[in-house]
């Protein structure tokens, strides 16, 4: 019993510490399409971002974007541009902005905003008031995209 | 349109010929759609050659198992009136042409094929209404629809159909759900593109009900709408709701000019 209670306590501590320096979706500051300040105090982990990029339940970025770095993954989409060398085209702040809310970079784009504090018509109950990715997942994906360089 | 970027993709010039009859799978967009699309394509065009082939021959097309069942049901008396469809409709072929003009407005209401069939069941036969997407209902919808195969889709969108059509159009272009996407984002702006493993079509319904290899049954139009809306993480309208009737009329009108393909085969 004792160690279970302790684990729960640690979890609460951990999450509140992490929560404290997370920028909420409504508080994100854009500079044109870019977001210079990271959303969390914890640096993104590229390897985690790569998983989020592939996962159908999380980023599902691969549904729309081809990415030669992960050739072994099946079924690369072609709705958006190939992300080969994307870090040569956009800096970190711009990449973060595109993931948080691509509509600020591309008006009317089909690409979903992954960290937007707004519900769209008929959003299903289980997704109401939620962002597609968490702040940390966004940072992870940014870290991953920064590795996609051709030059 | 540049088909063929994927190995299993069909030949862009492949023709849909069934029982010697050539169906129209690509044609000029109807006037109301021309601000957004020049040409309209049947979903058949976007399927792999293996899936396409299943629709070329009624003996290969798995939907015909269900049609055979509906042929029997058509002759079977049911309900308090102890009547069969065939007691009032001597030959199912008399329904030729009907599918091409459904949904339609009748007595001020937008009526789909499912509505008409259930109306006959409850009011004429004293039988219980069938569930909208039930196998019995969709088999009968398919049997009636088959009588119009090869005829051009031609739903009415003006007159008293206008307000329903407008409502359907509004739904079609509204971005829904957590993913914030409209039907047009996928089926108008991105048809012929792959989205993950799926080759996007124009989302036409001239082939419905469709037999899908994925679930091995006949799929209603409304079930398909429901699936697409759910995929964008939105709350779908109810199957058989007025919203989906209106959307069905609007989406049908986007296919005006394409041949009725009922029953199409899809993956």
C-alpha cells in the first residue's frame, strides 16, 4: 500500500511541476506564423517526435507527408509536400508554428492545427477541449523535424 | 488526373463495361459544381485493378448474393396486410429510372429510397420498418437501384428541393471535428492523392449501396458519411437524420451525369 501511495504522490508532483511551465493553447504567442518560445521547459526528444509523426493516433503526419528518412514505413501520403529537407526551409520557430497551427502559415490549409485551443463544429465528446498533441509532443516533433536536413 | 503512382493502381483509361453496357465513369461536372470542379469521376476509377475487376462481372460481384436474397423477399408476404412487394409491384423492373432521381421531394419532405421502402412496409403492408443500414433494407435498396444501372444520375436540385440541397451543401463545405476538415478538403481538393493507404476519390455515391471488401456487406450511403465524419473526430449526424438526407441529395447532385453503378464494389 505504502509504495503505491508514494508513486501516486510522485506522479502528482511530477505533473504539476511539468504543468507549471507549459504554455496553454490559448496563450501561444505567434510572430506571423512562427512561435519562437518553446511550449515547455523540457527540450524536445527527436526519437519520440519520430514516433508521434508515424502514429495514426497521434500526429499521423505520414498520412499526408512523404518522408524518405522513414522509407521502411509503409504508406506515405501525398496530400502535403514531402518533408525531405524541411529543416533547410524553415527554422525551429517556424516549424513549431506550423505544427501548433498551420493556418497561420497557410491560410485555409487542410493540415490540422495540432495545438489549438478551440473546438470546431460537432467535435466529438472525447476530443472536446483537447488538443491533438500535447505541448511536449509538439516539442518532440519539432526536435525531430530539425533533423530532416539535406544540406 | 495522374493515376498510376502506385503499383496496384488501375489504368487511367480502363473502361467500366458490365454485361456489354459501358458505364460513364468520367464526365463534365454538372453546372452547379463548375465553380469548383471541371470533371467528375466515379469512385471506381480510383480503385485498384483487382477491386475494379470484381465489378465487371455480376457473377464475380459479391453484392449479388444480397440481391438474390432481396429478389426472394420481394415475393414474400409480410405484415398485417399479408402482402408482398410483388402484389403491388408486379415487376421490379418497373422501378427502372427511379434510383437516378432519388432522393426526391414528396409531400414536402425529402425522401430517400430507404424512406420509400419503409413507407410501403409500414403503410401498405402493415409490416415493421427495416433498420436503415440493415442488410434487408440495403439489399432491397440495391435491388431497386440495380434497375437503373447505366442510367445517368439526375437528381432535381431546384424548386422545392432547393432548401434541402442548400442545407446539404452547407454541411459538405463545413469544416468539422477536432481535425477541422470538410468533405471538400478530401474529396474536392485532394482526390487522386493518397492519404496514408487510401487513394482518395471524389466521394461520389452513384455506386451505392456499395459492397465493401473491408466488411463484406452492403454499405448504406449514410453509414459511409458517418464513417468519414467520425474520421475527422466529429460527432456524426444520425443515420436516417434530416441532415444526412440533405447531404445525400447534395452529394448525389455532384454526380449528376455519372452512370448509376449500383452495386459498386469498394475496398
